[in-house]
């Protein structure tokens, strides 16, 4: 039986990056599920029929310190997989690079030098995967554009910023009570210690008390201010490009994706 061919350099980079993304996402899911952030509230009476509910978040468990490093390594491996793909397709031309552009004019002007020696069929796959092609209404939000943003931040600035933020909030109120938010918690970045995250003013026809209000909050981990599932979308986009270039065929709609 003939041995399977060794995976390409691009495939090996991709597999390593995918493994790191999976590790990070699994650890984040565990962190989000185990009440690492505790929420509490205090009721302040304004008048017999009006009260102010102040809510707080307390970090009970800090984020693991290795997350920014793990995120950066995963991002760079996925970005490098695309560059290795272009280098191999070019036959070893120096200074090649996988182009990622938000505008067709930029791609037309700058990609020829990046894709020197690359066959036209491969160029077509690369051009078809550009953010301006796949997300013309908002190219900067497309997976490859996000990969570029994360890669550039990690390479040229600091480690990827991984933070925790309030994801959702609500207040259950008893019959005859109504209210509104004076300060909103959703999207608020959390950190060490205890900090106020929201203020809710409740009013009623009769006396309003703390037992008539039920605050509810949850939290999520972000990378560079974006939700973690974007990493899964990046893995899928890079996988499709690699599969189509290395096989020379479009990826089947029913093909399984990693992650």
C-alpha cells in the first residue's frame, strides 16, 4: 500500500493553527461556563414608589495568562499558511505573499508583485476569496480581513488583547413595576476586582422594593473587541482556500470543515 503523501508546508501551518484555535475556544467555553465572573446588585430607595438598582461584576477567576500568546500563535499560523500556499504555487519566487484587500482597485494594483509566478487558476481562487468579493457591503468584517487585522496587530503592536465583557443583561420585574436603564452593562469590559456595570431605575404604582426586581447578566470572552467565534470563521475561510488551491477543484458544498 502506497504511503500517503506528506502534507504541504501550508497544510501543516494550517493544521497547527487550527489545533491552537480549538484549544483556545475549548478553554474559553469552560471559562464562560464556570462562573468566573460573579454578578451582584444593590437596591437604593429613591422614594416609596421609586428605586435604583445598581449592579456589579466581580472577577472570581482571572483569565489564563497564556491566552494572548496562544491566540497570537494561532493567528500567525493561519496567516502563514496562506503565504506558504502562495510561495509553493509560485515555484519558490521570493517576496511572494497572499494578498488580502478590501477594494478591487487595491488588489489590481498591488497583487501582481505578490503573486509573481503563481498560475492563473490559483490567482482566480485567491481573487475570489478577497473580502471585497465575499462581503461587498462591509469587506472589513469578512473573515480574511479579520485575519489580516488580527495578524497585523499581533505582529506590529502587542499581543492579541483578550478581554471579558458583559454579553447580555435583563431585569425581571414584578407586575405593576416598570423601569429603564440609566447605565447599560452590555459590552462593558470587565477586569480584576469589583466594578459597577449598570444602573436600572424602577418605578411603580405602589411601593417598589428589591424583591420585585431580578437582575440577570452573562459574560463572554473577546479577542480585540470581537467575539471568539470569528476565529472559527477564519479557520473555515483559510481551509477552503487551501483545499481549492491544493486540489485544483472547488470545495464541495457538503465537504466537512474543521472545527
